[in-house]
C-alpha cells in the first residue's frame, strides 16, 4: 500500500511538472536585467517554466524570435523598435529598468562635458540604447559625428566588453557604456564620468520587456502569468535590495562584481515596471532623426505597446 501511495505521489509530481507552460526568454547579462533573470527562480509559482537564453546584445535576440525560438525578451527600447520596423511581430509589454548609461572619458584627459568630445574618438555599441543616447547628446551639443573620422567626433563601434579594454589601453578617448561596465571603469580608475546622458528630450532610456504577438494573442493566460511573474520578481528586488544585490553579484556575475560597483550601477539603472507609449514614440522619432536602425517604415508606438497585462498584474499583486 505504501509503495502504491509513493508511486501515485511521484506520478502526480511528474504530471504537475509537465503541466508547466514553457516560455523561452532571451536575456542579456547586465546588472539592471537582474529582476528579469530572477523570474525563472519563481516561475513555478505561476505554473511556468522559463527557459532562458543569454545573448551578447539585444539586437541578437530578434533573429531568434523570427526563427520561432524565443517567446519573450529583455531589450533596450530601440532594439524593440527596430525589430518591429523590420516586421518582427512583437509587443512591448513592460519596462524593467531606467537609465543604465554613462558617457565615460579616459581618466587622464580633462574632458568635463559633451562639448569636450570634439576631435575625440568615442566608442559605443552599435544599435543599443547607448548609441541613441550618445547621438542625442552630441546633437544637443552641436557636434557632428561619423565613423570615418571626417566629423567633429569619430565614433568606433565595439562590443560592450571591448569598450572598457579600449578605454583602459587609451585606444579611445571616451565611451558611452552600459552598467555595470561603466561603473567598473570608474571604480578601477581608468575612467571618469562625463555625464549620465538623460538631459535630452528623450530622457533616460528605458529597457523594455517584449513578447511575441503569438504569445500575447494565442496563449493569453500564459502571457498574463508571465507578466505576474515579472511584477513579483521586480517587486521583490525593489522591496529587498539585499536579495537583489546577492542574486546579481553571486548568481549572475559569479562574485566577479563588487558590492560598490553593483550599488553604483543600480543607482544609475533602478529597477522599474513601467514604460509609456510616449517614451517609445519619442525614442522612435530620435532613431529616425539620427539614422539609428535604418528603418524604412518606423512603427507607431501605440500600435505595439500593450500595457494591459502589466496593469492587471500590478493591480492583482498590489505593486505601485
């Protein structure tokens, strides 16, 4: 009898596990993506199994969405906009971090403002929030730019990890970098902050949580639970900063990120739930203005920013 009961329990457990709905999540390894990473730790509570795949850059995720291998992703807004413009059927369903960008100069150079970048080499990742923020700041300062060295500022496009190395080795004069790498450059002494580039009409960039139209329309119950999971993960990180720090430093960065660097990074890229149609539209307009993403048909923000599931999840979980 005892053996029969045990077998029944095991079968019941197996059925419970197999009943979990799978959501394939594309993600990036940055400190301010921490709450999105944490979703998989609590997914079972929402009868979900989140299968996470880490990509080098946000724009790398969207071909995987096109191929049908990813259902949802964490991305800078400009990446989501460019993807939608290219016909990839996605919706922006939430925001998860604000800011997360700094323009950092070599510590041995007396560069104190964006205007001081005239005649300098500046590194930035192509197609990310950092590029759009940098170009908006250069335009506001009345500077021209190109990657050919024939304008006021020469822009060199490098991967995130390579930017710090190029700045430290003095192959670049400044970088527009994401967190926590910007904070690390400053903490290690080879970088000095020029500005957090949030004073243009675009404001601080917001990172977006994106899902496919297929998930949103064909599996609405799963999509709703996915947003509930996101809201709870974010609420936990906001309410318990020690938990957030421990998870990001020890799980995401394997203890290779110091406490000071983490706190400095998150101070410049706080977790959030929210994004607005207005912010996405302004970002789209800036992308068109500065040629970021090379969009033949820029999308209208109101057509693909869907915040109903977010608002419902926040109300259900009592999130502010």
